[in-house]
């Protein structure tokens, strides 16, 4: 459901006729204004709200490439968040115009890793985040490789070599990890 304060410059692929898929290093800029209901008594956006906007930005990236979460679910796939790393730099304030730059960093097997950069209207860094989602068969609840429209959407992204790419757990002092 779309919140009344969300701003979208999205054009659907159905209109443009562009091919389905996320391109390497493609990012999507998602903009919204911090609403009063998202803030605490100090006028700061509550830390729990960041994740909602990150999820919306992630799905707008997919939508901009011609695929919706509804279509993925209809093919029997769900994509739960399995890891979050976030580095808060500055508070987002009530009524600020916020931009989230999201990109699919890479995927390997059933895991998709997204990078996020959040800035305010003065281009000041609010925070950085990395969110990992898993590809799961909806009916069995087990991890699976992407297939159908999801596979088509990510087929242009290079799968990194397991020996050269790993999560940097040494940054734990800088990141808060939430495993679900």
C-alpha cells in the first residue's frame, strides 16, 4: 500500500517496451518526505522506519525493471530479509526530503545482497545499509535458486566467485546485524 507522502518518478516497462531485468551497477533513486507519524518526540525519523523505506526502495528498483513482488509470489517465491547491516551517520528529520539510492550488489545462490545510501535534501549522508534477502519456495519454506521472472530480472548481474567475495564480518563494530 502506497503512503500518501511517497514521491515516485516510475515509468512502467509495459509502457516503454524496455526488456525485463536489472543491469550491472544499476541503481534506483527512491524519494520520500519524512512524515510526522514516522518521527519521535525529537522530530527524528524512528530507527524502525528506515527498514520500511528500504523495502519500498528495493521493490521500486524491481518494478522499474518490469517485475513486481506480487508476480514473484504468484510464481511461488517469497523473499524474506535474513540479514541487515546499517551504519547510522545522521538523523533524518521531520519533513526532510530523503533519497535512497538502492542497487543489487550481487546475488549468489539463493541470497541477494542490496546496498543502500540514504541522503537528505542537502545531500548529507543519513546512513548506509546492506540488506540480504533469501529466495524461498513459498509452499515448502526452503531456500531455492531464483526462477521465472525473478531469474530473468537478475540474469544480467554477475555472480561473484565464492573465493573472492565474502561478507566482511570484521565491520561488526560499525554495523548492527539483525538475523531473522
